[in-house]
C-alpha cells in the first residue's frame, strides 16, 4: 500500500509510511475522521485540526492537474457545439491555413501577410475577449506578447521580402553590405 501511495504522490509528512515527521510523529496514528495523521492534541503539525487531507503545506511530488490559463474558459455557452465554443482558435488556425495555401500556390507575399495578420488577430482577441477557449495557452500577457511579436515579425518580413520589397529600410541594406564586403 505505501508503494501505491508513493506512485500517486501521497507520500508527504504525516502520510502512512512517510517515516518520522516533525516533532517525532511517525504518521501511523489515526487522525480525525479515520484519516492517517496525528490525532488532535498530539505532537503533530499545526494543521492537524483541519480535518481530512494532507497535513503538510508542501507541494505534492506528482502534479495531478494543471490550472486553466487566465481567460481559458469557453468562448461560447456550454451547450453550443465544440467548434462554436472554440471559434477564436478556429479563426486564427483558418487564417494561418489559408495563408499557407496561398504561399503554396506561389502567392508568397499575400500568404505570409495573412499568416502574420492571423497571429495579430489572435493577440487582439486574447486582449479583448474575456474567454477565448484553447487560444489561451499561458497567461494573458504572455499570450498577447507572443502572438503579437511573432505576427508583427512575419508581417514585416513579408513586406521586406525580395524581389521588389514593399517596405525598404535603408539601414538594413547598409548593414548587409558592411558585413558582406570586407577589404582583405
């Protein structure tokens, strides 16, 4: 039984088979409501009056679940079909898929602009909408910065792509010529 508890991450102070705990408890005494741990009034942890559950404030060795990201709730009501609940993610993925299709059909500049615009739209949706479903991956700030920086970089690179760039930055041309030409 202690091996099963160890696999499940239950081996903490005060659990069966955990060995000596604080102030000389061994974790084998019966606690309140049939749980293992020190009894009320014994030399256990100060959390012994809480009732059933862990008697320590330490994190478990094995994480059983993760917290939902901020704003990671459904984007539509619960009885709506799954695609309707995840519409922000589907908008971004649809834009990226259409951009990749345009790029594959040799319309490179428009395709990459569409990919960057889809990521920028994801950043805006993450900023404005309270619930964006699975578009929420990390914290709101991190998602906005990630989607925004990647989208902006893709758009700028698409605008500066050769031949005939739509956006010309002279200092980049000078930097490139300076690094490639050397007087040996």
